C-alpha cells in the first residue's frame, strides 16, 4: 500500500509539472516575459535576461510588440540583483545587432532604450556590472553600432565625469582605461576636444599611481590619435614626468610604449629630447624598467628612419646603389631622390672641375668625407645636433656622481657603465671635431679603473681601441692624430641615430647585461636587428656586423633561431655583395645547427637563396639532402616544409640541376612514412614534371622512372600515388596532353586491374573527373580513346561499390583535394 501511495504522489507531481509547462506554452512571448520578469526567483529573472534576444526574434514582425519588449528591458535594467544586471549587459550587444538588422521595423531602438542602460551601468556600484558594461561598450564601438552624435553627447561626457577628482579610485582608473581604448575609435577631433584635457590631468594625478600607470601604458595610442603637434605641445611634458615617476611600474609602462610616442614626434624632438630620456630609462634603478627599455630599444631606433626616404633603397643591389642620386638629410640618414641631381652636380663640380660627369656619384665620392667647400651644410647639421646635449651631459654627470658611493652594488655598477658610455657618446655626437682636439684626460671615464671590456661589446671595444677619443687607458703611445682616414670615415658615417642609443644597442650582447638586466636580452637584440639594420642602412652595416656575428654564435639556441628566421630579411636590406660576404657563412652554420634553428632557415630557404648570385646559389644543391636528416625522426613537419620549399626552388635552377639534385629528394619524400609529407611531395613531383617538360630527354627519363618506381611498385600506396600524380599533372597542365598520352596514360590504365580497391577508386576519379573533362580524350582520332573507354566500362562493373560509383557518375562537388585524401591512410 505504501508503494502504491508513493506512486500516486509521484504521478500527481508529474501531472502538476506538465500543467505548468503546458501553461507556459499557452502564453505569448510577451506573456512569458511578464510572468518571469517580476519573479522573486533570481534565476528566473536571469533566464529572462538570457532569453531576451529569442523573444525579440519571436515578435520581430510586429513593431509594437518589439517596442514592448524593449520597454521591459528598461524595466529589467533596474533589477536589484547584480547578477541579473550583468546578464542583461552581456546580451545588449547581441540585441543591438538585432535592432540594427531590423532598423526599418524598430528605428532608434538602440539609442532610445539600450544605450542609456550601457552608459548608466558604467557607474554601477557593482564591479561585475561595470566590467561587463565596459566590455559591451567597446564591442558596440568596434561594431559601429553607436551613432557618432550619441558617442559625443551620451558616452564621452559620462566617462569624463567618472574620472573627476571626486570619483572613487577604482572607477577613475577603469574610466581612464576605457577612454584610452576609445580614442582610436572616436578619432582625433573627439579625442582632442573631450578626452585630451582630462588625460593630461590624469597623467599628473599624484594620489593614484594606478591612474598614471594606465595613462603611461596607453600614452602611445593617444599620441598616435592626436598627431604630432598636440603630442609635442601637450603630451610630451607629461610623458617626461611619467618617465621619472616614483613608481617603477609607471616608468616601465613608458618604456614599453616609447616607440609609438617617438613615431608621433618630429625628428628633432626625437633626437634632442626623447633620446636622452630613453637613456635615463635604460639606466633606471629598477631592473624591470631597464628590461622593458632594452626590449624597446631596437623599436625606438627604428623610428629614426627618415619618413621622407624611400624604404626601397635598402633593398637594391650594390650596383644599383652607385647609380642612385643621394644626399644627407637633416637627421643624417641617406635618402634617395628622383631629382635634384643638377644642384648636387653643380656643388661637386665647383669643388673639383676634373671629375668626369659620369663619376660624380661613384662609390668613392659618395661615401667619403664631404669636400671642404660644403662645410656649411655640415656645420648646420652639427648645430641641429648640438642644440640640447649640454644639458643632457650635465644631467648624466650628476647621475654618475650620485651613484658613485654605491658602486659596489652590481646593479648600480651596471647603471654607471651605461651612463658613462652615454656620456662619452653624447660628447661625440654633439661635437666630434672638438673631441679630437680635446685632451684625453679631460674626457676619461670618472671610474677609470674599469676597463671598457667590462661593459662594452666586442664591437665597441675594437672601435674604442682604434678611435682613441673614447679610450679610458691613458698609457697609449698612439696619438689621436695618427687616426687613419679610413677609420675616421667609418666612424663619421653613422649619423642616422644618436650614438648613445646605438652604443646601448650594441651592448645588449654583453654577458653582463644578462646578469643585470634580462636573461633574454640577447634574443631581444636579435629580434630587432633587421629593423635596426634597415634604419642604419647598408652603408652602416659595419656598425652591426660584429654584434650580428656574436648573436649568431650565442650559446642560447633561441637567439640563433631568431636570427635564422630573419636572415632573409637582413639579406634584402644588405644586398647581394654584403650578403655573400657576411651572411652566407652564418647561413651555412645555421644549416648545421639544431633542428629548432634549421627550421628558421628552411622556412625561408627560397627567399634567401634567390638573393644570391647564381654561382653561390648552385653550391647549395649539394646540401639540400642534409635537410632529410633531423634530430628527431618523428619531426615530420620539417620534411613537409622541405617539400614545400623545393616547389619554390624549382624556378631558381636549370632543368638539368632539377633532374640531378631535386628529383632524388622529391622521390625520397614521396615514400615518407607520414601521409601529409607524401601528398605535398606528389605536388612537388608534378611541378618537376612541369620544369622538365621543356627538355624532352629529361622528361622522358623522369616519367619512365615514375612508372617504374610507383606504377609498378609492390606497395599499393605508391601505385595510388602514381594515379594522383597523373591527375594533378593534367589538372595543373604540367605537361602537354600528347606527352601524357604517350608516357603516362598506358601504365595508368593498367591500374584498373589493381587488387587494392583504393587504387581503383582514385583511378576511377582520375578518369571520370579529370581526363574525360578534356575534349582531347573524347576525340575519336585519339589512339588511346578506345583503351580509355574500355577501362572505364570495366571500372563501372567493378565488384567494389565505391569504384563502381566514381566510374559511373560525376560527383559535382568532389574534386581532387576533397576525394584524393579520403582514400589514403596516414601513419599518424
């Protein structure tokens, strides 16, 4: 009886639930919305918020009901439960997109009902609701769902108000972060009128370092939006303050955005103000700030490339360089011009009437020290460079004096080393001629007991030993007057970036940097080296060569790997002669390195080899087979990349070289254990067929080898590969149809009696989808037509249903890429 009673109670509960469900089903969408929107159960109200979009879609054909739903959304926005408000805010972007798509039915729905909720929630007391509304606002702006007028009138004033002094610290910080993210979206005009004054004010917020840190982290973006004039007049003074902030996190944020700030500044400001400011960050007491500064150093240096110069000049061959008309720009960089040759020729001819016209721009006259008659231009350039350095030198000297009592601290010692090198370089940059005349004792390192070898790179040490201006040891018996013209010329050439910055960049390979700054500093140096090289130009490659060679022999494979991935870019910058002399030996060493390094070379093998002279390029034919050997035999992606590169390399070599050297590699890769490698290699084989089609003897030999090794192979996968190569050769038009019919079609048709169904399936696809699509094979005059039709009839009566299907019909959507792979097994 008890069991019967329980059964009856259960039945009654089930009936009650069914009645409840049936009642809901009888309600209209608006009725269900009204029923649950006022429910005391929080989960019901969350469900209502989550189902708002579905409700709108259900009533989308009725404008009045759509408006009713939007009115209830406004009512739900006043819910006292934060989780309900947060759930509603997550749905707002989706609802806004729906309103945008159905704009004729519900005009102004977003700006009237939804946007006010988003703006109101930006100041919500609950952190989750505020965060959700901020994310929703950014999505709405990115999707351009908010009218520009609404942004200015409704959104921007609220955000500015939230950053007022009386706002809570957390709200102020969040609002400033949103302002910085919005600036690129709203543009220059709105940012300057509405955001810029408050941004400048927040940069000086002495009470909350979190706000200053947000401003510093986004400083570059604001500079990019407002442009150079506002940056230099309003923002740079604040940036100077932030770079000397008493909180290291703020200074670190400044170092990270330095490149963007520099890009928005003029060349003069970049050279005279930002350079010395960056040096102070490099020598910052905080290791984290120094680390961020060194990571940004290469990027900052890259901003010194003249914007008016043609970047393509760095990609010319050496022969083309000698014919380019050039001049030195105000910032010292070398620019190429289309015109202006007449004026330059006039100046040079006035200095030396005996120089033939065709030699006015040869390598000797172009790169050597300018002749005396144009000293006026050099003096103007030096005046520009030395406008600000005296103050910078004084500051550097004061910093060194302040740090001297703490020289025993390794970090302080590293800072002193940096400042000392900067002091010397600043002196050189401001007046090289005076430096040669000034006694060495007056310019010596304040801590002369330290030898340069303790803190300077090998490149810097060698240059210091040749240019005694910067030597610390006074016992040298070689005077400054004994400097050779060649040494002086090489040093004077580097006038693209301030010498202090270049010195710091070159010092990134010093082992002491890894101890005092960052264990990964050498990798950061390697990563930015192509950009620095592009900025300096190939004429200043001697400044970077030793650093590059040091990085190429670094003990960390990640450093060498970084160089391996970018060596082709550096080759483009340097041109063929410098590449052959200085990069090819390093490239060769990478070929014998770890697989992690070799893959960088392999991925851009074609890009690098195409830049080499034909004789040099041909030497690598003998080394390509080395890529078949890897540290780990399971590294199949390495072999797959090799196959893809070989396809590109075909155009760089003659048909004979392809037959002798690349053909064996392709056939070897075709028998790889991994399916993906094999299928890439089959495409390589088809491209080799195309390459050899111009030489009938080589083509016939290769096609015969394919028939022997693949069509007559004892492995069914090889026989299937032969069918695939045939199909691909026809579809990609790798050889003429006459050649195909003579050499490949007869053995291909023999596969109709292959014992493996997968081979016959691919044969049926090849015949039906590829060969019979060509009028050539349908022509009764074709001697192979009868054999082709006979084979197709045999396949149509095959015992395997898949073979029969593909031989009988023409699946419209099935082509080579979809079907061929489906009939192949993979090792992995």
